[in-house]
C-alpha cells in the first residue's frame, strides 16, 4: 500500500462506522494524542506516516484523532507493513459504550464482517489504483478480549497480485473513547494473534493513563469570608479527562485545621452563616470519570467575620 492509503484508512473506516471528529478535544476531554500508539511502542526504526485530528462526519463523536505507522514497523518481533490507530471521543461514557456495542453487534454478524472486509478491499484498490487487484478471501469471527471496558479483535485476509495480506482489526473502549487498530502484514506473511494482542495491550495502557484523573492546579475559593456572603469553588485544573466534579464544604478551626464537613453543603457555592463566625472554610473537590477519581482540598479561607 502507498503512504496515502495509510492516511486514508481511518477516514474510510470512520465512514463505515458512521463516526468521525472535530479538530480539537473539548475542555476536560481526553488527550487523544497521548492515548494513541507512539513510535516508542514499536521496535527501533519505527516510522510515523501520518498523525492529526480530522474533521467531523457525524454528530455522535466530538473528536477524532488518527496516527499511522509504516512501512516496516516491528512489533513483538514481527515485521508489519503498516499500523493504523484512530480514536473516537464521545461526549460521555454512555454514548461511547452504546456506539461500541453497535460496532460489536454489527461485526458479530456475517454480513457485518463481510461489509468490513469489502471496505478494506476498497482501501487496497483505491490506494494502489487497482494495481494489486485485491479481493476478499475471508473474515474471521469476532473474538472478545479482556481489556478496557470492552475489546475485541478479528482477522481479515485479502488476496492481492503479490500474495495474501492479513489485516488484524482491533477495537477497545474505555470511558468516553473508542480506539481502533488496523495491523497489516506484508504479502504472504501473517499478523499473528500474539502481535494483535500486544498492540491492543499497549493501546489499553495509553487509554488507562489517558483516563487516570490527576490534579494540575488545586481548587481555589473566591468570595468574601463574611457572614451572608457566597463562596464559590473553582475546581482547578485537571488531567485525565474528568467528566464530573463533586463538592463538599467544611468548617475548620481558626488555624484552618480540624475541618468538619458541613451537612448538605455539596454544591459549587456556599452561603456563609453565623455558624462560620471565627472559623475558616474550605472545600474538597472530587474529580471523577468511570475509570478513576481523586479528591483535592482548597486552601481554607481567612477567618469568617
């Protein structure tokens, strides 16, 4: 396949699954470039053929990122023609899960797998202007894989003028993102199940890190520390794509220690009352997604007057 074919593969697959992307990741959304496979995941000499965000083709996906490697990348001791990795980010984990289940259900049927195989044949023939005379030989069954919150793999064999090419197609879902991998063998060679699983495990590790919530700057409190005034919690800055923030306000002693949670004070704002007179007030912000969560306190206010 030509390098242009590598870059086109993700877009064609996106059209098949009716998903695609915007040119950027939303605020607090997953860091898709960090979550994609990198040259360091392969053997020495791995070449990056293409990377970048792509424009949307569906409203279901809020961001789409693609990174292609090849030719001649080595993974687990096996030499591959190319590896294509693209990631779809959704607005929430529920939408991502539904979308993943739809893809999995489609590819659990013979007609769905045949359609996928024809997409790949089209990629070969379009990218080589028909010179390889590619035609579909077989599409294997979908095999579940115990990674992420859902994963599977399947194998496609395509006959070309220079020999049969194997394509391992892998998919992984975690929180608000779905990652797809396409591993292509050289003609008359094999991808290998162990190589496909190794690529998926590396992608799963990137996804896990991408959704591990981490605090970058701690929460802060704005507002005058006076009875009757309203305090507001700024959640701070976070990595790891938190999808929700929870708040718990507490009363502390005059030194800002021995803090006790204020019952029912769980909104982003808190109106100071006479009970806080002479006390300092703080808030603990908990950032979370379906993979991880972390709580971080703000520096207490000055004593309430």
